[in-house]
C-alpha cells in the first residue's frame, strides 16, 4: 500500500539546511492500522505531508496505492490526495460558516445526485452518533463532536488510505479514547489503511501496530539539534 525508500527531507533556515527526515525504507500493508509515536519536533507531521504529497521529498521514492508520488507534479499530487487520501487534523479545520453536513458535502463528488448525497450524509451522521446534530454549525458542537464531523469528511469518499495528525491532541482524555475507538472501528469496517501520528501513548496503545518515529527516521531530534549547533559554530 505504502513504500518509502531513501527519502530525505530538510528545511532551509537562515542559509542552513536542517535535516528532518532520512528514511532508508519503510512500508505499510493494505488495511494496516499503525500509530507512529514520537516527541514534538521529531518529524511526524513532515512525514505525513510527504506521504500525502503536500510536501515533496528532497530525494527518494514514495509509492502509494500503486502510484509513484515522487514522479508526479504538484497538481497531480493534489488530485491524487483529494481522491485517495483522507486527512484528519488536530484542530478539525471545519469551515465555521457551514453546517456540519455542509462541511461534509463540499468534499463529495459534484456529479453525485443531491438525493444520494443526502442519503450518505444521513447514514454517516447516524453511524457516528450525530444523527440529530448534522445541521449545527461547528461552533454549536463540542470538540469531540467536531472531530467526528472531520472524521466523516475524511472517510465519506472511501479513500484507501487515512492519515491522522494528532487527531486527539485537543480533546480531553475520555473524548480522545472515544474518537480513537470510533476511528479504528470505521477504518476496520471499511478496510482503510490508517496511519496516525501522535505523542499520546494512551491513543497509540489502542493500535495493533505501533512504531516509534526513531525506528523509521534515522535523524533523531538530539542528533539534529547537535548538527544545527555545529552548523552555527562553523
Ligand atoms: P512533529 O510533527 O513531530 O512535531 P514536524 O514534522 O512538525 O514535527 O517538524 C519537525 C521539525 O521540522 C521541527 O524542528 C520543525 O521546527 C521543523 N520544520 C517543520 N516545518 C518547517 C518549515 N516549513 N521550515 C523550517 N523548519 C520546519
Ligand atoms: Mg506535528
């Protein structure tokens, strides 16, 4: 499903290149549910940005769902992401002026008939326990409810791969557990490949496969800090 090979990524700051990722090889099978754990600043978000094609690696290969992402232009990566990847973020990113169901509807294919869209949306809101909340504005929903809407938006077009960046980061622990279980359950039912990055061990422990970013990425935070100090000293 996903194969990363020889990927390197760095950011240029003040004339220096700070290496962030160096991944010799990492692969994920179809339908796997993986939590990547690691401290803040260890490159977790950057890794998801590269997997989703938001960022391009400086070198190396990213194969995903049968496509060579590293060979695509930016517009091709954008359309690949829109059709094949579901993305869930810590802060939900719902559009405040649209109702919960409108936030979902805007990502659905334009050619789908209105009746079919309505039916699917009703089904999803029922499924996540928000059947009576779909016409609320995001500001009229709790944070846990907003994250459920963001989960529907990520899954409604049945993407083969779902990426989540600290999806429980701004929820209290009880709500975080509920949202984690819901996400795992929905992805299990639909056979999605799910990759979550988090520094929440409680969340990670609910996943069948856990991996520390240090096992994937050869650049540890400590090493990177030392290198950037060396660069400054030169
Ligand atoms: P994490 O998600 O694990 O907290 P990130 O992937 O967001 O880590 O960031 C990894 C490192 O890369 C951090 O040290 C961060 O400051 C740096 N970084 C991220 N994006 C940029 C950028 N656009 N320019 C410069 N440095 C960046
Ligand atoms: Mg991050």
